[in-house]
């Protein structure tokens, strides 16, 4: 139970950007504003990003990654809104093609979470096939566009993802203990909580699906799979940055030892640190 509470507390810290986004979303719905709520939410998100950087909650490199997520998400939003997949009840002045600019910060919140989790859980990845995973991630992102004009190949891509990550493990620290889980499992878990967050966001009218225009309804469970696949794009972008920081290295034996004590000589003799491929 103590470890579970530690894990939950660390997760809460990792979600600070997302929590502040929802706080701002709630405020613009209940506080009378002279302008459009969408513009107020954009200013809120910009202020949150600046403050988190100034207090060093986010590093400069992490802010750059978050900005990258903002652009990736904004491009997807422009296409999906144009296709009529969903719409925004409030757009304001800061909008492009019916998409308010604050929408990119919803994807930035995912990027912030991944960056924070990497640092606070001392994440390491073993068995990571960078090029193959990146190729699948690119096809996943591309399918969000091409599925409107050709076939939706989410299921084959999910199977391909399982194949390329079948030996990939994420190692993380809670307190002084080291744990590990399959990378594919982390995609599903993060995707589930993103689906929960999506339900909360649509309830607060951040955006809405056609089925929610007259009355709010639960987001279809199929979106859980979409979010799980989108997380792949997030992980690939962050790992590309962390690899340059020397964060992707080592063997499973190297990374599962407890921090704070010296491993036995026989384990040290077996260690072999190699660069990530």
C-alpha cells in the first residue's frame, strides 16, 4: 500500500500540466469573461507553460518537446475538424480553420506527462528497436489521416506494434524499488487514462463529437484504442530526445537493481552498457 501511494503521488506530479489545463478549462466555464472562453484558455495554457518553465518544473528541452507535441496535435486537429470528426463549440479569435489554438495544448499535456514520468520515475528502456518502432509510429499517425480516404488499418498497426516491441521493457523506480513492465502494456494503460480524460474534457465542452451536440454521451470505447496508438507517437518523440541525453542504455540486469546500494561483484562483472540502437 505504501508503494502504491508513492506511485500515485509521483503520477499526480507527472500530470500537473494536464491538471492545470483542466483547471483552466473549468474556470473559463464558470467565471464570466469579457472575451471568448477559447482565447482565455489559450492565455491560461501559455501562462502555465511559462510558469512551469520559470520554476524549473519543466526543463527547456522538455518545453521544446511539449511545443513539438503542440504542432503534431494541431495538424491532426485541423484535419479532423475539417473532416467533421469533431468540432469546437468555442473558437475565439486565436483560431485556424475552426480549431482554437489551445487545442494543441491537450496534446502538449501528454508530452509533458511522458517527459515528467521519464524523469521522476527514472525510466529506462531495454530491447528498444528505435527505427522499427518509429516507423510504426509514423504509420499510426499517417493512418489518422488516410483512414478517411482508404482503409482504417489500426488493427494491423496495433499487431505490428506488438511485434516490434515484444522484447521492449520499461524499467521504473518507486521509492527505492525497481520495477518493469512491457512497453506495449504502458501504451494501453496510458491510453485508458487519456480516454477517461477525454470524457471529462468533452463534458466541459472543450470539444464535442457529433453524437454529443444535443446531449453529452460517453465517448465510444473504440477511442481507447486510438489513444493507445497515439501514445506510441508520444513515446517515440520523447525517446528520440532522451537518447541524445544518454538515457537509453544498458541491459535489463543493469537497470533493475535498487538504487542506493552497491551491486554484488558478480553482477558488476555481468554488466555491459551499450548505446541504444
